[in-house]
């Protein structure tokens, strides 16, 4: 009996031991499964986090692409991807309305607190250029706030005039960016001619609406709503005229800027610019007038005249120092001897007046000669010197030349320029 009991106990012991061992194995298996599941979960979370960071980086780049400054990008990203997407939509609408997207977010009063902490003087109106608010700052959300006075106007229905102005801008942009030639300018069926007709038609419609607004709608943001052009529109119009006249002078213009100006062509390029300016001035008058456009035209005119005067001086002095080289080759005073060693010193006013078109045969636009012992550059346009002469002479002097007038002599100051 004892034997059998011991045998039974031994068998039971073995069974218990076996059960314990199986239990351990089962627990190890469960722990291993848990560990694998946890690893899979961590890997999945890591992949998700990596994807989130990747998406956030893309969002941040898109915000920067909309020209939000670094501080505002940090603030927007701290608010989550949903807020960032909404700000991208606001920014697109702001650009459509000609507004700076940064104005959508204004600094709150708490920004002074941040400036103090960061070492920027609180009384400074803005943060230094390149200075960014750290996105890791726990309270970054209190340094910016939506400016409702801006957002409330972003989606307002544009007026008829605003719509026409935008349509004209789109046409003008196509004209500026297009690769048009002199043949296009002279072909009434070319794309350039068709777009130009559209531009003129839009301007006429804007003019009619502007006339109706005079004395009714007050100027907004310093821009007269009754004006047919803004200063920005006027600058783009002038670019078109420069592109259009450049081929006439065997020059190339890209987006209103004459290209590849070589030594000796500076004067001609200046005359081409003046030609475009005069054309623009006449177009403004034909369109009924524009304060903004006239301001742009007059400023460009003054700069162009000054540039031509400087070119005349450079041409003359280059000729004196190096002779017929580079820009000096545009000095066109004739030789007075058969050996071609001595040049005529100056023309008189009477000699110029006796010449057809008021110019010697060898003189072209941009060339320089001496008239009455003064340096003068030929343009071919009518320049009026309203202060020339004496009390006994009331008629102003009109010549196709611009005097360098480095002495600022009132008598040689231009008072008007026409074709």
C-alpha cells in the first residue's frame, strides 16, 4: 500500500511538475506574444509619427510658400493641421485680394511679455528680421490672434470695378510674360494685338465706372477708387510700352527691362525708354487721365532724363580719354581736316536749326554732340526749354536734344517733351 501510495504520489508529482512546466511555457508564450504585439504597436506608432512629421513639414513649407513669416508659421503649426489648412485657404484668398497673408494674424498684447523673455525690447514695433518664435514655447498660442477686421473682408464679393481691374491685370500679366516680337506688334490678328484690345476695353469699362464713383465713394487705403489705375497697374502698363518700342531701336526688352545693353548702346537704350514713357503719357491722356499713372509716368520720365544726361557726359569724357572706343564711339562731332585728326569743337544753334530734323547726317538716337559748347544727346523728340532766352525773346527753344546741363543752368532745363 505504501509503495503504491508513494508510486501514486510520485506519479502525481510528475504530473504536477509537468503541469507547472507547461504553465511556464504558456506564460512565456503569452509574454512573448505580448512583447511582439507591443513591438508591432510601437513600430506602427513610430511609422505614424514619422508620417505625421512628414505631413507637418509639408504643411510648414506650404505656409512658408505663402510668405507667412517664421513666427507665424510656428504659431499656426502649434494649432494643429486643421488650423494650418484653414490658414492656407485664408492666405490664398488674401493674395487674390492683393493683401499680405501675415496681416491675417496680429500680435496680441502678450507679445511684449515674449519680447522681454527673449531679450527683444518691448517697445520695438516688431521682432527683428529673421527672428522666429520657438514652436516649443508652451504658451505660444497667446502671442498671436486672428485679425477679424482682415478675415471678414477676405471673402467679400468683389465690386464690378474690382472684377474688371483683376481681369485687366490677368491680361497685362500675359502680355508681360509673353514672348512677342515686332511682327506680333504689327500684326492686328496676333495674340498680342487681341490681348491689347481686351486690355483697352477693360480700361474703358473701368473708366466709366470710375467716372460714376467720383464724389460718391471715398478713397480706400490711400487708393482713389475713382482712378482707373493703381500705381502697380501703371508700372505694369509702362513695362508693356517699353517691350513694344524696344524692337524699333533694334533692342530686346524683357518684362519692361531692356536687355544686353552693350558699350555704345546705352544712349539708344535710354532714348527707347523715353519713347515708351512718352507713349505711356499719351495713353494716360487718351484714357481720361489717372493720378496714379501720371505719378508713375512723371517719376520714370525724370529718371530717364537724368540717365540720358549722365550717358551724354560719360560718352563725351570717354571719347576725350580713350577716343572712339566703347561708348566713346557715340561722340559724333565731325572732323575738320582731311587727315581726320581735328574735330569740330561745337555746333551753333543756327547750324542745328538749318539742318533737316535738326541733326547732322551721322547722328542717330543716343549719339552725342556739342551745341553752343554744351554736351547734348540726340533723342529725336521735341524738348522744350521754356526758360531759354532773354526778356526780349518770348518764344521758348525747342530742340531734339537733351543737354547734359551738369551746371543746372535754368536756361537748359527741359520744361516739356513731346513727339
